[in-house]
C-alpha cells in the first residue's frame, strides 16, 4: 500500500522544522561541552551542601555549639593566614569538582567472557559453510578471529544475541534458497530457540543481518476500526512491514498499531481469502472478526461445517442472511448465493448496456463465510447429494464483478479435500498457529522472512495478499460471546459491535429458499 504524499507546504514545513531541531540539538551539545566544568563544579557544590546539611542534622543538639565554635575558628584562621581566602576557594572548588564528577561506571568496550564464548562458538559453527580449501585468505577458519566476521553485535538482558551483522565470503551462494535456509536454521539454533528472527541478506555487500523480533501484541480487543468501505483488517503486524497505522483503544489509552488491511470489491486483485490453521489456532476468531466488519456495509451468509456453534452470536442479526450448520442448510444457502451472483451479473450487465449505473442491490457487498466446508464432503457422498464446494464456482469466478466475497477457513489435515476452484481463486492467504517453513511456503506461495516458532498464542500467524510480501499477523481478540470461557470485558466488546437482532434464529433457514426461487425464476 502506497503512502499518500503530503502537500507541498506541509512537506517543506516539516523539512524546515527538522533542520531547526537539528541546529538546536547541535547548539545544545556545543554549549554542554563548553559549560561542562561549570556544571561539574555546581553539581559538586550541591552534593557538598547536602552532605553538610546531613551532618548538621545527625549532630546531637548538645554538640552543635562546640561544632559551630570549631567552624568559626577555622574561618578565622583562614582569614588571618596570608592568601588564606584564595587557598580556601581553590580547595573548595577542587573538592566540588571531585564530588561532582560523573560516577557512572563506563560501559564495557567489548563483550564479556560469556558473550565472547558465544560469539566464538557461533563463528566456529559457520566455518564449514563459509570456507573452502581453495580460499588463500579465508575469512572463516577453525580457531580464527571472529571479530572480522562479526562487525556489529548486541546482547539482551539474558545474554543471548539480539542483533548481529555477519560478513561472509563472496563465493557463498546467497542467491540459493537452500543455502540461505541452512544458515538461518543454524543461526536460530545457536542464537537461542523460542524467538523469531529476521534475516536480511545484503547480496551486494556480502553481509547478513540477524535481528530478534519483538512479540506482536496479543491484547488488541475487537473494536471499531477506522477503515473505508471495502477494507477489512485481518490483524496487526510489525511497524516496518506496512506504511499505515490505525488508532486503537487500550482501555483508557490509545495507540497507533500497523494493520494488515485486505481490500475487496470490484477493483480488488485478491477478492477471496483462504484461512488455514490447526484446531485452536484462531481461524474461527478471524472469521468472526471479518463477519463483524463486513456487517457494517454488507450482508453475510455463514456456513459452518464444524458444528461447534462458533457463530451463534450472529444468528438473527441485521444483515446476517443465515448461519447454516447442516448439510441441507449449507446446500440451500450456497445455491442461493450462486443464483444471487448470477442475478447481480445479469442486472449489472443490463444496466451498463442501457447506459445506467448498476442497481444498488448489486453493489451492496455480499460475504460468504465458510468454516471447514470439507466436513460436508463425506456427508454429501454418503447421501448421494452434491458437494457444497461445487456451488462456490460461480461466486469465486465472478464474485469480484458482483461484489461477492468468499472466505474459506480450513484445517491443515483437510487441505487436500478443497476443490480446485477454492485453491485457484483464493489468492489472499492466512496461516494461523504453529507451522513449519515448508508448510507455510506451500500455503502462502512464499516462505516467510522470519523463523516460525513452535509455541504461539491463538490468532498468531502469517498473511500474504496475492503476490505481496509475507507479513507476521496477530488477529484481534474476537471470542464467541456465548462461550462461558470468555471474559466479561471481551464479551461486552464483541456484543457492542454486533448489529441488533431483527429475525428469530429459527426463522433464518425458512427465509433462504424464497430468494432462491426468485433467482431461478429470473
């Protein structure tokens, strides 16, 4: 997503403000250097005065008189001695300078013994990968100097590597994915498991930068996001991945968090979404969040194959066409959606041929959310009925022109049961939960730039929109308000976002066949 350019006046003003701040900072640093002796003496005098007050307060009252007499005698002697006042002032200034010195211990110039041992072991582990016998001046050799290979490094509070710059020889095949993967796997094992690392390869400079990524925030609750029609927030990512932030509410405070925004509609290049994950990884939470955002501007049809009742809170709500959990209801709802897509295409095409704008009912977004549709496949085969996935071909192929969006959520072990239409037309992908780099690459179409970890919180994963980059993703907490395990704060946050109830839950299934017959009649 491109950053909108600022007006010329604001751009020029920002540059002038930046230059003014830089000049002020330079002047302040110069003044500090010039006045450093005076600052030191003033700090020392303040410390001496504080020490004198403490001494006077600790002295018993019966001994304060002799102490005053002793001080007066010293002052009298100093005043009568030749050059006494001058020597006293010099002595006082010297004592103040000594007391006002900076007592903070200097930072160590290099790593300590444990850090040096860690860097040396990492250097030795890289020798077989970054050295050859034909190299006359090898950068990596057993027992060699690691300081030339690691020009920059940082450690965290636990003593593990937090940032590292690695130089490698030019003959290393850094353009091969397998070679990179071996180095990244080795660095992950040697630098400390359980953390996510970002590897930045500089092929021109023959340098590899290793950085440790901070965990994504998991306390983002469901709320009204500041988005335009056709924009859906899938979750939130790293600040360096996107050029946009959203203001979010955290209790009584607000923070700007970078989102992963998925754009749908007529001009979308990725009109449909596929969500993959393990049980308990947060796929239903993401679909619930998408449904709540979609209800602001459109209608939603939900088909649940798991039968766990994750979307019961949406039943009968304004804009919810149905929440189907059985095979018959799924076939009825998806058949209606296919006919509705055809009807919208015919109506829009006729309006364009007549030179008119498309009707309003064809431009209102229609969302079809399917959670585990492969669960209906064996049931349909046993009953000799049509697979519900076959009814998705028309919405998937022509949904973008008809303002119809399809979102499919499935588990890893059932990916092979997805139809070809679902695989081909869902170019926006999300993977939630723990997964290997190979499995992520097979679903997303590209490997992530970070190392996946084995233990992740619910709603944590990766997202890729079309042919774009792979982003780390944390889904906003959108639990089922009907679940007893949901906290009261999160339950109220979700209930406040839901539209009002307009249709009894048991009347939804009966209302769907009516538009189906009308669509067939057309």
